[in-house]
């Protein structure tokens, strides 16, 4: 089922890096970013044409700011597109995104290596 | 191990670190999950589908080169991170990647009993079982039993060494080159190298066997 979702995404977004079997990722977080976009699309938060336009804008913006566009940064643009759309659609504001980002940073700092990093209430108060 | 942590309380690597990008991804994932836009199980299912696709199979290329080039193999076993860095095509490996060689006398197997440290730059995403508590705990106590579960039967006279990853050091197994591959190119050889053979829970494919 998830592969059918992924196939729909790769058909709609021709720029997704892929091989014969489907999308390829350079790091685990890239797969997470990819999967989140699939889920949000599935929930009707955006259409693929909408996503493609937002991603193209993001890439254009990055290139104007000097991104070498070698493909290595593709999922950074993907992530920025996700954040932008999530904010624009009223799912979560940029302030909220920053607050959670800082909380995760705090959680990582207080977690000894070897323990799973978990977010707690205290991380938001730091 | 907890003793160890106390001793190195102020060491840089003693706490967990997430890159700026990973922090943003986690923030987004947490919010979307809390608001019900994303089901963690559904997300996992999508990610699992690609677990073998992440990373450009760097590990297989490194192993194939070590099989073909004795000087590279020597350098690799001396300093894994440095030798792999010299190839130039791997964007980043940990500072301390140690390569351990399988021989007719000794089989190596990698585990992290603390968490699931894993050289994903070399091997792609860790398989689910690698992160599972039963694998982690049993691998140290009963490596032969765990290997048997993977269908890897080793003669009794072969020593099994289990390497426990730490915050600073991660391990990659250099499997033995399969027989019948004389004269093969590095590209052909790399095709035989499986992920499991580089964790030590499997062997490389044998020439001619259906993949």
C-alpha cells in the first residue's frame, strides 16, 4: 500500500531522486521527510500539483541564494517546502515549528548517548 | 557501561546529538503526529519500504575494493575512516569506523547493546531487527544462536567475535571473498556484497546463485 502511495508521488513529482524501483534517499531523515509529505497529501492537506509548485518555488529561492543544485540538497528543499505548506495551511505556525525544534535540541542535550531521545514537557520550558 | 559514562561525563560525545536538519524533521513529525495528520505506524511502513535503498551502497563498494586491492585492504583494516575517506565518494563516515575482517578462523558480528548505532552511510537504514532488544541482548550472550536464527551455521571451531558499537566507534565487517570470483571486476564483486554480510549476520552471495 505504501509503495502505491510512493508511486503516485513519484509520478506527480518528476524531480524526486529515484532508481528503477522507486525513490532513493541519502539519509534516514530524507525518508522521513518524504513519508510525511505522502501522509499529508493522503490527508488532503495539499494536492501534488500544489506541492510541485511550492517545491519549485523553494528550489528557485535556494538557487537565487547560491544553492549549487547538485541534487545533494534536494530533500533540504523538500523539508523547507513541508514547513512552508504546513504553516500556510494553518497546521502549525513557524513559531510552533521553532518551539518544537528547540525542545528536541534540549531533549538531545540531556539524553546520554545510547538512550532513545524522547521529548518531555520539561524540554519546552528550558 | 554506566560507570563508563560517569567517568566521561564532560566528554563531547556523551550526550546525544541531532543535526539541525534532524531537529527540524523531528519537530515537524512530532507536531503532525500530535495533531493527527500523521500516524507513526504509517510513516514507519513507508520508511521500511525503503530501508535497503538509503545510502548509495557505499559499503558494498568498499568491500569489493578491499577484495580486489590488497593495498587498500591493508589501509582499510588499519584505519577504516581514513581509507574510506580517501575514496572520495562517501560524503561522510563516522570519525571512527573500524573494519573487522572475517577469516577462515574467525567470524565477526556487529551489535550495539546500548542503542542502535549503525553506520547507515555505509549500509543504508538499519533493519528493524537490528534495533530490536532481543537481537541486541542475545547477540552478546548467544551469538551462535542468533546467527543460527539468521540461517548462518558456523563450524564449532570458528571463533565468533561480537563487536559492540559505542558512541565513538562503529564497526563494519569485511566478509570473505566468495570462491569462484577470480578475475571479477569491483563492480561485479560489489553485487555480491549484502548488507547482512557487512553486519556479520549473513554471507555474501555466491557466484551463480539466484539473487
